[in-house]
C-alpha cells in the first residue's frame, strides 16, 4: 500500500515511529504543503493520507486529495473546524459537551475599548496556530500589556476556572485513549509532563474524549481537560492530529489506523467497480448448475 504524509516535519517522533513500522512492507511518500501544489499530483493518489499539517496550504492540498477520492485523516473540514475556536466552542456546546463558555471579540483592541475583563479570563487567538495568543488576564493592566503585539488579533474570551495548574492531555488514535498530566501554559511553574494510564483518568473522562471524536468526526485528536471541581471535566481545547509524544503504543495505533483506512478504501473501490459491471442480456443470473437449492427455514 501507499501511505502519504501531508507534513513539513516527517521527522516528528510520532510520524517517524509509525512510518518505521510501515516502510518494510509499504511505500510512504511525503507531501510538504509549504512547497507542494497540485502540480505533479496528476497520477494515482496514495491509498490514504495523514494530515499532520494544519496551515491553509495544507488544508487546500487535503481538499484536493479528497476531491480525487483519497481518504485523508483527519478530513480537511474536521481539521479546519478545530482551527476556529469560535466554531469549535459552538459545535461542542451544541452537542452537550462540557466546553468552556466562549465569547468572540473582533480584536484585542476592541476588547480594550469595551473596558477589559471584570474578572480573570483566559484570552486566546480565535484561530489556533503555532505561536498563537494564549494568556491568563486578571485585570485591565494585564490586558494592556498584550496590546503592542496583539492589538488587531481576533480573540476568544473564556472565564478562568480555578484549578491546580495541570491540564489533562487526552489523546485518541482510532478509538485508543492515551493520556498525560501537563503543566498548564497559564501556570507560573516550569512546564512538565507526567504520563497517565487510561485507567488513571477520572471516571468518565475517557468516554468523554471518545465522544469528542464522534462529534467532530476526528480519528486522531487531542482534548485538553481541566478539573472544574469535584472531578467535573471542563474541555478547554480540541486539537486535530496533535503530537502525542512519548506515548507507548501510539505509533502502532497510528500505523494500524492508516492500514485499516487504506484497506477499507481499496475494498470500497472494488465494490463500486463490481457494481458497475453490466449484466449481459440473456445471461443466467440464477444458481450455478449443480448448486444445492436454498431450503426455506
């Protein structure tokens, strides 16, 4: 089989480990969206593509591949939905997921013009990307400190939920749950990560992460959850195709997902071809000669 990677970083630990499992028996190709256009892709597409990049060029490339009939994990539409925190929150809360209340503001400057927050809030760039704005803002002075760099940035505002400073990072690959505790980027303490077994998650949180995949049509994704008190989960972010670093079994799960999806796609094409074969007029469509008749029950 032929597996394609849409990424500018094929050396990423998760991708590299998964591809090392596949390359002995399968062909792996890399499409760097920073340089690859649709030119040169006129030949047969790969049997499946893994969409690790999330830039506009990567999404456009993924859509082109989907239009040609290639399966892409995750789809371009599902990936794009997770890039817009306003749309993400609306979909999550509309589905009954315990997502943080989220308000959109056209720009940080507009938020300042409104007078700023009257209570501690978390301010994030509306459009998720590398190096975006994520900050805990306790008062107007803290908001003013962000203005020089971020004044024109479209943002979302979420009430700050007091917590212990640790995020539960829950990752799912094809229904397999992986988890870790990671020091929140809003915390003053140095960053750190502690791996968790799935059974170490609070009750119901693994099932909640799986529900996110159903709602957002994701196969490889991450869910950031904090404890809102008494073990009540609050989702603060959802990521399409995150890094999932240092998780035993994650490369194997990703490789298996790629192969299963490719196999299913190939079989679907074969089924369509078989269904399209016309029956010659006058051809016998009953049991083969000598076959035993089907007995009624």
